[in-house]
C-alpha cells in the first residue's frame, strides 16, 4: 500500500495491516532502528516478520498497542 501523511509519502509499503484509521502494522525497508520511535503511529516491523504476521492473522484479529 502507499502510505502518506503531512510530511511523508512512501510507495509500496509491504504487508500493511491497518488496525485503526490510517495506523497499521507493516513491513519497513527504510530503517533498521526497531525498538525506537520511528513512526507517526504505525508499528514498523522488519519485512520478514511483517510477512509472517500478515500470513498468520485473520481480518478482525484484536490488536493491542502499548507504549
């Protein structure tokens, strides 16, 4: 999916799984700083892990996000 906001535009973000409005879990190819705040609200995952989650969960799976 293409993702955009006030100060960013990313084409072809892999394995996007929206959980609230425009926020989602997705693969990330533009950084390796996992565990650090790097997003406007999405949960960034290494692409291989995002693929695993994408293939494993069903639409409607409960997502709890904590700081």
